[in-house]
């Protein structure tokens, strides 16, 4: 199946010189592990510190999972996952077709079986935010150091 190898092939082709990597993946639960694997392989190849790689892996998993669970796909039935590394900072963003509500951390709860994703993102990221436009929404997070990107 050609689609299964696409994220890995794209990530491997991304230069380890600060350039960015963008993947378009199906709006399916199986895409979470494919994106996670591609991101980790790319960040390791770029020499990103292990702690930042681990945190980025958790964050991208949460963002892709949330997009699949709470939003709609983009017009082509996919999600767009983009990341870049610059000056030790990893910026990850996931773009979907938008949802009925804007992404925000759920209230703290002990017994709920889910709802901790954005709380996890918030705890690991130096910054995170949501950008909405007419085509959908993008949730982004910066890891590994202070970011120049600011939410508005």
C-alpha cells in the first residue's frame, strides 16, 4: 500500500538544515502513528535533543488525535501536519477542516477517560495556540525553547 509509506518517505527526504517538513495524511486514527514515526525520524536526523524529540512526539500525537476526534478533515479528506526546526525550537502544527468549537484544554478532572490532550500540550510546549480561517483551523505548539511565534 503506497499511502502507508508516504509519511516516512517524505520525512526522510526533508533536509536536516532547518527547513520544514509537511505531510498530508488521511483523516484516520492510523495516521497518528505514521505522523509520529515520521516526525521522530526527521528530528533525530536533524540532531534535535532527545528530550525535545520525545516531547514533540507526544505533542504531535495529541494534536493529530484531537483533529481526528473533534474536527473535520480538510476538503481533500486529509489533515496537514507541518513542522520546522530553527535555533533549537521545534514548531509543530496540525491543520484540519475545523470543528464545532475552538480547541481549548478541558477542565481538570480525575475520572474522565479522555480530555487531557491539550492540557498535555500546554504542559510541554513553551507556547501553543489556535489559528482559524475559512478553510479550517491550525493548532500549533513550540517545543525546545522560547519561540518567536506569538498567538493573537
